[in-house]
């Protein structure tokens, strides 16, 4: 197997198939640690991980924090509202100051696409992108792929449909890059206003017909409808969205028998996914969360030596 | 680094005899086989552990729980290595607390791998006792660690290397001693 060569993890677009596979296989080895009576290994002892979140997050931040702690690293959390950012300090200056305290890894979420890339160039510490604007959310896509591989035994040759707000979704973009590199066929589906311009540059099929997206799919990855999007008139109402694109038991009748239902969370019950589907037998939503921890441990381990 | 084979220390028959003797010693020392658990250190220690477990089954008709340990996450030299090691799975699916654990590795050298393995094992529970079985003890300990069961003691120099080959991984059962070829002679 090849070795990890990067200081940072910023997105899946720039990774090779082999590098993605290395992360997934490493994650597989880390999964068992969370099942031990003592859920901790000494691997990153003495390293400091900063969680730098400019946007709200429960899952991703907690997951990264636990991942770092289970590897024995020390963690510090910074959120935009309680930091000097509100006093007008620039991102780069804040980061340089944090780095002056000798931290090793910075995990960052930011509302602007490309913010972690800027940071990665500015600091020597490793930077992990935990979601940047509408660009990428690599660890989410990695945990989605890990879950698919675990459940289906492979990724290559599978048909994955991503349904919802594709235009504003970093999860969709990272999934598209990762899944297609590993040989899956990806279809995106949503109302035309939520399919981005330039989608033809991505290696995906586009459909506005949810039935078509469901019919052949081995996996349905259902994205959250960000409630604030309704205000920008991209669709008439949540009710109408739910009727046309919300995945419920009725629409699942078109699905293959062993279809996997995935959702990156947080879910809006009754909007993009109905409760009986979210809690139903095909849903792996909570397993995604469990796997997220293993994937983030693997990523922290791999970048910890700065791609030596 | 390039090595040249210097001598064969054990052949297939030799490995078989050594493992059989180790198995008998384990049973003699511990008496109640049902209290035993066996854990092999990846990669070749795991295969040796599996063979010993099979021998115990053949001799005593007792199937003892078998685990596999990957020590990468416990290494004390992670920051010193030039390439980052690949992490493989640890699979210990039984409760080691209260058990007599036989830890198995192919070669005992500096003792650092065993130190990692002991730390890792203790994170899984509190065994009643941990004993160490190795196919080859080549000396040069850097830590106060010794083996309870040794297949063969082989005095070596630091220029030499012990290469344990097992059918499961290498397609052949043998142990050879190799000598480092001088870097100048190489070129």
C-alpha cells in the first residue's frame, strides 16, 4: 500500500483513488478502538489539535474532538463568536497566533469556500477541512463511502443517487469526487433551482425526476434542505419540496430491495426525509455517525506527520 | 538496505518441532488450557499464534480464543520513522480479563515491540498473567523484557538480520540469518 504524502486534507478532488482507499482502509483499522473498554491509544500523545469552527456544528466537531482524544491528542475548541474574530482580526492573523502556540493540526470549518486552503498555505500545521462554504466536506464523504463499502462490500459499480440541494452542498461535491474516483456511478437529483450551474463539468448524471433517481440506485444519499434557502425563493414551500422530493415510504416503493438510506445530518424530519424512512430498516444514518469517528481518527493519524 | 543470506537456522521441520515444544511447555506450565487465550503480534506472530492454538486443540481438545494485535498505534518511534507505517486491524474479540494470555511474536530483539504489545493488551482488560512466546530470541534487548518460551536462541550481531518466513505469508517455512551488505560493496 502507498503512503500518505500530504500535509493537509482539504478536499477529495485532489486525491487519487489509492489515497482515498488508504484513508478508508486505515479507518477500518481504527474502528475497533471505540469498542474497547479503554477507548484510547497513545498514538498522538503530545500533539495539539485545534478545532476552529466558524459555523455551527454538533456532529462534525464532536466527532473530530472525540477522534483526537481517542488518539491521546490534546484539543482546543475555538468558535467564531467567542474569539477575537469578532474584534476584526483576520483569519490569517488568528491562525498565525494559534500556530505560535505550537499546535500540530487545525481542523477548520468556514462559510467561505477555500478558507482552509488559504490557511494551509499560511501555517505549517496540518489543516483538515471540516467543511468550507459550498465547496467540500471531505471527511463526510469519506465516512459515507466507508459506510457504503462496509454495507455493500464495494463501491465500484454501485449506483449512488444524491437527492436534494446539490447547489449549496459541500457534502454532494465531496461525494461526487470520491465516489466517482472509486468507480461508482453518481446521479444527482433535485429541483432545477437547486442543481448548480456548471454541473455538466462534474462526472455525474442529472435528473429532476425523483422516481428515476430512486429506481436503479443502490444508495440514496439524501441531503438536508437548509431551511434558510426557502427565503431565497429557490422553491415555493417546504411542504411542496417534501411532496415532490422528500423521500417517504411511498416513493421508496420504486427502490431496489436492499437500498441504503443515508443522510449527513442534521435531518429535517418530514421535509427531505420522512420519519419512517429515517428510522426504517434501510437507514444507516446512525452508523454513518459511528463510522465518522473512525474516519476522522484515520485522517488525523495520516496528516499527523505532515505527509512524511 | 540489502541483505545476503548467511545461514539457514530452521527449516520447515525445525519450525514445526520448535512450535510443538513451545506448545507442550505452555500446557505444562499452565495446566488448565481453558484458562488460556493467545494473542499474536502482526504479521508473523499472528500466524504462529494460530498454529500454536491449533496444536493446543490437537493435544488437549480445547479451542482457545485467538486474537491478533497490531502494535503500530503504540510505537514509541512514530515521529522518528522516515515513512509512516500503515495501521492494520487489531482483532481481539474475547474478554482478556482474568485470562492467562500467551503473547506470540516471531523474533524477540530490542523488546520494544513487546512493550507496545503489553501496553495495548492492558487497554483491552486485565489478564491474570501474560506470558511471551517467540520463535527466535536474537538478543540485544533495550528494555527489561524476556520470553517465557523460546523456539531457538540465536546469538547475532547487530549487522545481521533474522528473516522468519512462514507459509501463510511467504509461501515457505524457514528461518534464515542474513548479513547486511556493505553499502560500498553494493555500488
